[in-house]
C-alpha cells in the first residue's frame, strides 16, 4: 500500500515513517523543507508541499491509498491563533479536499487526547476531528496523550513545554546559585536546595506517552475508528516535580494556594499556558490498549539533561 505522510519530519512523524517502512508500506513524505526530509529519509519519495495551501501545494495526484495526517502547530498560548487555525483546522480541511479530489479512500488523522477546550490549541484539534468525522471519508483517528521522546534514545526533536519549563528552572537556578552560596558562606549555613512552589493540584496527573509506542500503534492499526493512545498509569505531577527537582537541585512542590515569591511569579507567568494541565480538573482518559509503558525516573532525568544541553 502507498501512503502519504504529512508532518513526517517531526518527532512523531519520523518514528511513524520508520515503522511504516518496516511494515512494507510505500511511503511518500509531504514536506515544506525537502532538504531536511531527504537528510532524514534518504531514498523515500519526498513531495514538496504545505498543508496550508490548496491541494497541499501539489500539482499532480500523489497516487496513494491513504494519508497519515500528522502536520500540526503546537502552541498552548494565545500569540499564534492564526497559525493554529491555518495548520490544524484549515490544513485538515485541505487534506480532506485533496482526498476527495483524487478519491483517496482512507485518512489516518493524528489528533490528541487533550481536546477538552482549555485553550485554543485544544479547540482547533477538536474542530479538526469534527471535520474528519463529517467528511464522509473512511477515517481512523488517533488520540495520543502528551508525547514525550523515545523510551530508548531520550532524544527530542524540538523543545516541548515540559522541557521548556525545565530549562527555565535551570536558568533561574544558575542565576540564584551565586547568591545562595554567598549567603550561606557569610552566615555559615549548610548547603540547601532552592525551594520553588507551583500553583496546582498535587494529585493532578499528566498522561505522558513515549513517541515510539505511539508510532508503533499507529502503524499497526488499519481499521476505522477512534483510538485513545494513552497511559493507564499517568504520572502524578508531584512525582514528576520530585524527579525534576533531583536533577536540577531544586525543591519543587505543587500547592493549591500560596503567596508567590518573585521568582515564582516569573515562572508562573512564563509557564502559564502549561500550568492549566496540573489543576486536577482533567477526567481520566479511556484507553484503547493496556500495554503502554510507564514513564520512569531515569527517562525523565536523562531527557531533561538532553534538553538542557541541546
């Protein structure tokens, strides 16, 4: 079977392409940056295009049996609303139009399990899902949790919000460390971790899922339907912060209410779009599979180190 993949150069896209090729699929990649795509995929068929353009920027029929539509714009803030709509919603509409034009029978669409409408990103993904369901095309929708790097390589394609937060804390830690040492030296105090509190629910969880597990499931599923690619044992935010604190030499805690210190105000302002996910108001997700691997302390810490060093 011949398939076209949008978003193939992203973290999930790369994993999916390798899985599809391993299963004997004839894979074509739609890419804005064809040079990057060729560096990643070698001899695979690279088609220059863009989901925000009519016909995805393609002049000819791509001659495929299905499209894996992964291309998306991820931003939890409000600064890039136009980009979010143009890529996530209008881009999906353009994929559907192309499929109808060339009678491509099956759409595999990657959405997210987080479509509860807490921010504009979630709303665009929910809208895109609705367009897929109402398209009249045979569809398979994948709804992964929060995608984290490969369980074996710990590598990230680009900074994600979890790791942006870690890098921010590392930067704040570097600035505060000389001051802390000077005070401890002057007052002859024992070394002490910098304490930081984050507003949220200590019992809140984050549904973190390894990208390699998600890609393997996506490549193996051929049937129509909606599939929740989520963990049945989501990680508690309090445990995640404990692991992050160990590697960043910070005492990180989640508390519902407190008077913020200046650096806590700074972090709260910069991380505001992400903090909505630790408020404890997210209902448990359903799961289409029960073999999702757990997130380990070693994985979190090695991934954060990679993020900081890169």
